[in-house]
C-alpha cells in the first residue's frame, strides 16, 4: 500500500524534470543529424558541438575564420537561451590537427572572459570533412 504514493512521487518528479528540459534552436539553425543545437535543463545549457559551417553550409577559407564561425554558432545558441560566453563553465575543443592549438587559442581567448571556463582540447580527431574544429560548450546560470 505504501508503494503507490512513492511511485506517484517518482512519476511527478520525472515529469517535472521533463517539463524543465527544452530544445534551443537559434533562428535559421539547421542540424546535420537527429539532435538539438542546445538543450536547456534547469539552469544549465548544453550546446551541441559546433563546427565552422555558416548558415549557407560553407566553411571559411582560413582556420582562424573557421574557429570564429564555430564560436559564432555557439554564440547563437547561447543568445537564444539568454546566456553569454561569460556563463560558460566547460568547453571541449576537438581539433583535426593539434598543431593548430595556438591558432585556435588566439581566437578562443577573444570570446571567453575571465574567469575562463574549464576546457579540454583534443587533437588528431577525425571530424566530418571539411571541418577542422568542433567546439562544445556547457553554460550555467542560477535560476
């Protein structure tokens, strides 16, 4: 007999969480697969990995411009959810060539203010061509 109230409590809690989880799609955004550009759950925003492809599907000719475009794609998700780069708490950077680390870092530092988020950078990753970089950001705000 006591199982019913406990079951109802768990069901209510799971429904409450599901209602608090929402997809974030910036204007004009399209995905290359079955995923959302961002998911907002509670005060945390999870941005899917962003490459340097623009809204027309084109990649810039230079690596630095590709990094900038990837970060602008992240920025569109952040803005749509009401966040900024200052709210970022964790970043993952995937580079097809770790030799591009310093070039990436020069652009990266112009986007993230102090204190900069925790970051993992991995090189030698095979990305979907012609992408040379993919950036994933997790941001948080107190609700």
